[in-house]
C-alpha cells in the first residue's frame, strides 16, 4: 500500500454520527484530502482540521437532488473515491449510481437486492436459512392477528423492528407467550417486528471489508463492558480470533456477493455450541476507531479496494479497548483508573479528541446553548 500518494475522498452523507469515527481513521494518514457534504449547516465536524472542504446543501426529500449535489462536488474537486458511510446514503447511491457523472469514482457498493436483504432482518433470516447459515429461529409479526406464528418458537424470545433503529433500540425480551401477547395487545405498531428465539450465550461481532464476496480485511471483537443496557452497544471490546465464526461470516459474505463494508452482529449459542448470525449492519460502525487501534483502518482500505489496489489481509492485535463512556464508567467504579495514562492514551478514543478538539468543543457549546434556551421562560 502506497500511503505517500494523495487520495481525495468525498463523503456525501456527512450528517451521520458515524462521520466522527471515519475521520478519526483518516486522521492517521498524511496524504488524505477529505471533502464533506452535509445537510446540517452547523455540523461540528466541519471544524475538524482533517476536513479539507465542507459543503452544505439544504436537506431535500429528492434522491435526485442529492445525486446532483454529488455531481456538483465532482465538478468542483478532483475526487477519486465517493465513500458513503451510512445506510441511507449507501442505498441511495446504489439505487441511482447510473446518474453519477463519474461512475468510476464510486466506492464499492453491493447490489440493491443484496443490500436490502442484509438490512431487513426478516429477509436476512430467510436468506440465512436458505444458505444453511446458523441463526436464531425468527418470525415476522405486523399485527396481533399473526400472533399464532410464534407457536413454533421456544421461549424466551426477543422482539425488534424488522428495519431501521439501531443501538439496541426497540429490543425487548419476553419469557413467555403470555407476556408477548399482552405486549402486542396493548401496542399499535407502525412497523413490522421480528420475533426471535433468545440465545443463551454472549455477543460477538465481526467487521469486514469485502469485494465480490471475498473478505479483504476483518476484525473480530467481543464486548467486555456492558453499555446502557443488555442490548445496547458495549462500552468496551476485546479483539480476538475465532476460526469457526470467521468461516460463518466468510460463507455469508460470499452468499451475498458483498461489496464494501459490513458489521455482523453475532451471538455464541452455548447450548448448540455455534456462532449464530443475528443481523448485518450494512455500513460503517461506531467501533471503527477500535479496529484502527487494533491495526485495521477500514475506511482507508475501503478507498484502496475501490480504486483496485491489491493488499494482503491485515493482521490485527488482540487488544482491549474502551470508548469515552467506558472511561467515565471505569473512573466512577475505581478512581485509580485515571492513573492508567498509557492505556487511556493508547486504547481509547481520547487520542483522537486531543489531536482534533474543535468538533468536540463546538458540539459541547452547541448543546449547552440549546439546554439554556430550553430552560428560558416561554
């Protein structure tokens, strides 16, 4: 990999909360020009010293308007890779990629059908079954009238939205059919839920970069510090390798002929002694900086792969990592943690915040201003 040649990248969906982690990864490279599009004029990341040009375009409901704005950026700048970072932007680019004026600048993108299969938990469950990939038994429920579908499931179960949400939102565990029925009887849903057998075991994830279904880079990580609740993202991670898990992910990515990045949520089933696929996040993820610290820079490798560069699968270190919320939690639990300066500077995101403080400062000021305004008498 030649890190000395200049690489100019356009991120067209810069309003995503994932942007912070993508920029942190790119901050490690000297010869990167990041061009940012956003529908938020006061986006804190516009003040990052790693953003070469920030372009604000008012939010529009028209996909074509957004595509046209990308074409304007391509005309103004010598962009080499268009790198969408979140589901909405990725799907829009897949759907309208023929309308991009310079299609050779598009980053790796999966097909629309495979992207939708990965994103929709009901479709994904059917795909996993069809390809003999281990997963928890799943049924979809849109109304109470379909409730008999759960008769085939063993309890306890969890429910979650079939599409959208994230970060553990909308996930609830039920120990009996009666509990589940009562919940559905007393709630009106504007979306389809999936009901899934709860797996006794532990969560473990695999992050990948693929081209035509082949894995080009990956990391495997297991949570080591619980987040806000049982189903929310972990505050801490430990990197490791599990060959059986890797083989499941490898088969899954090949079955989807996947192009681009993905973060696969999995769970180890203690009873069945299997690693089972839970869901696929078809985008970049919030622990990108953790993977970077472990030795894999996914956004940069995405750009290299999109430009046709060939590289060996990077090796990663089996380190521990905690995010900033994890740092606070650790200090509250044991004040002496604050003296673990070497660990804090090398195994947490603090290193990125210290090198690029303006976005965080602006975000703090903006939040404080909004809180004060909300308390003023109306």
